[in-house]
């Protein structure tokens, strides 16, 4: 299984990123497709719009546990998860890219943990 990293898309791409996957539903502001250096955009694996908006409408610390539980339920029902799991099996390193500024409260953290438990 690959080493799975997470990284803000606004940080420069590096060779050590391996296979780069954007896991946001919306394209990040201010980033061109060329500058993103993406291998894949899996927008379908991101939290649904309603859940994302609910989470970001309040203090992340207050809603983190419930957001995590709700997003994990979504992931169990999401057919795209198998595609990401396959990528983790087929590559040495996979980097999940996200745009939100909060490095401690974002869906990429949850997704990384979920995929690692699958494999």
C-alpha cells in the first residue's frame, strides 16, 4: 500500500508527492490547472455540499466530531472510494490535496484515515 499524505493544494508540488489527487468538490480559487500538477481530480469523494457548508458555517472545533461521523457514513456509501483505494495499492505515494486553510480540521484527514484502514 502507498504512503498516503495530505497537503494543501496551495503548497508547491514536489516529486515526493507521488500521485497527486485533488479531493475537493470545488476547484480551488487562484490555482490554474497547470499549477496544480494533478494526476486526478476526485470531486465525487469530497463531502456533499450540504455537509461541507454546515461544517464551515461554525467553529470547526465545535462540529469536528459530528462532521467526521457524518462524512465517514458518506464514505461507506461512496463508490469512488474503491478507486482511491486502488490508487493507494498501485502507487508508492499518494498525496490527497485540499484547499481549506485549516490543516487540523479538514476532510482529507478523515479520508486518509479511512483509506488506510481499508488496505
